[in-house]
């Protein structure tokens, strides 16, 4: 079932307003612009979307252990980048 353009605009505006992921994003365009410029075929990458949502939850406090396991640095340059990023 496809949504009307008005419903797509309303859903996008609601997501931008309520989802903490978009809290610090500044836009120079409107939800209507985004919907207007979308293609006619809406591709949904379900596995990627689920993985991204899971990672977002883990990174933002959802990890039971209080941290997220990651690969260690392989080089000194990577260690510097991770230290600067707070990892």
C-alpha cells in the first residue's frame, strides 16, 4: 500500500520532530521538497535499516554492558583517530 504525498510529508515531518537521531540536524529544505524529489519507486533496504536501528540503540545507551565491543586499533594512526573520537 502506498501513501499519498501528503501522508508522506506528514510522516517525514513527524519523524524529524520526534526522533532524537535528527535533533541536531539543520535543514535548508522542507519535507515537501524531499517527497517531491523522490523517485516513483520507493526502495526499502530492510536488513540495512534494521542493522542501523540496532547499532543506533546500542551506541545511544542500549548496550547491556555499558559499552559496545569493537575491533581494536591496528595501527598507531587508527589509535589516534579512535582516541580523538572518544572510543
